[in-house]
């Protein structure tokens, strides 16, 4: 009995010491991957912000991605601003907060980029701008990007990241699906290349339109790709769905993605695709 009491006291002391130690550890030092659930030291994320265990790419802003993706970039349409078509309560506050956080006017960064000698039109959706949701300005910026790329005879590279249509803009948001798709069609009819890279998450109306209309569809590892969310699917069907149903690897297996590419290899992969397309046309 005495031994039991000694062990109990030792255990209590150990817990107390651990609590005191944990209070001294700054937050954010250890990070848990949302996909494989492994914890790791924050510096192991590296330049590309990926899990060292499963290569899941953590969500990053459009400008963070731009830093390592291209050699030069000229932004366009940075002055476009939504006029809040439905006068949705507190919507303007959310817009201002997102603009301050991402340094963007809306949920996509657009412009003309270059990797070495390869020139192309580039769009990068930002998951931190109201979850990368598609509003009227998102659609307008993407439409103008494709139209200008068609005029300049340039390929388009688009990184998607979105929770879908922006509910604060209602039907105006949904109309962007058709508008952008029409511009994609004109770009395609001109014989120009369109490459999309699906990142975490790509869902809703974005998946149902321009995210799945490219000539070549790539994705980052473990990205969530789908239309409706897991809970909506289960409530509609009355069935549990596999936890990996909407992982990029499952979508690849069923033929909706051409290749999964590590984030660290994306720049070289895009350069190769652009060069190959250029040689084919010459």
C-alpha cells in the first residue's frame, strides 16, 4: 500500500511539473498536421509550409505562394472593389478585415508572371479571404485575366482555393460560374493552354466550374477537393462516407486529376509544361 501511495504522489508531481513546463512553451512552437495528425517543430514546415510527414500543404496566402512560385509578377485589376450588391449585414466589415489580412482587394490575385523565359497569366485564389469564396469581384478578375490572356496569346495558370460561392452576394456570386466559364471557353477556342492547380480546399461552385475546365489539372498532396461538404453528403445520403473520399489522392484515382505534385516541385513542373506547350506550337 505504501508503494502504491508513493507512485501516486510521484505521478501527481509529474503532472504538475508538465503543466508548469507547458505554460512556459510559447504557442505555435509545435504544430499538428490536420491530415496525418503528427506533431512537429514549427521550423520543419520550411519555406513551402508543408507537413514533413505526409507532405500536406498548409494553407498560405496568395502573396506567400507568389514569393517562391515565379521570377517576376505584374499585378492587374487591384483597384476593383465590390459594391455589396445585397447590402448584407456586416459584410463590409468582413471585406475590410480580409483585405487587411491578405493585402488583396478580393479573394484572387491576378496578373502576368514569368518563370525564366516563360510568360503566362497567373491567378492565385486566397483561402484567407473569406475562405477564398467566389464573389462578383472574384469572378470579374478571373474573367478579365482569361480575356487579357486570350488577347496576348498567353497560357493561364490558376491556383484554386475556395469554400465556394460567397453567400453574402447570393445569386450574383453564382452567376460568376457561367461568366468565368465563358471566358475559359474563348481562351480554349484560341488554342491556348490552361493549367489549374487544386489546393486545399477547392469546393462548391469553383469546383463545379472553372476549377475542372483546364487542359491539365494538377493538385497538391492531401488537398480537399469536392463539391458539397462531408456533413452535407452524409445528411443527404444517410450514409457515412470514407474519411479520404475528398482527398486529392482519391480524386486522382477516379480520373479527375492528372497528377499530384509536391509544392516544392510546382515551379519546375509549370516551367516544363509551359515550355512543352510552347515547343508544340512553334
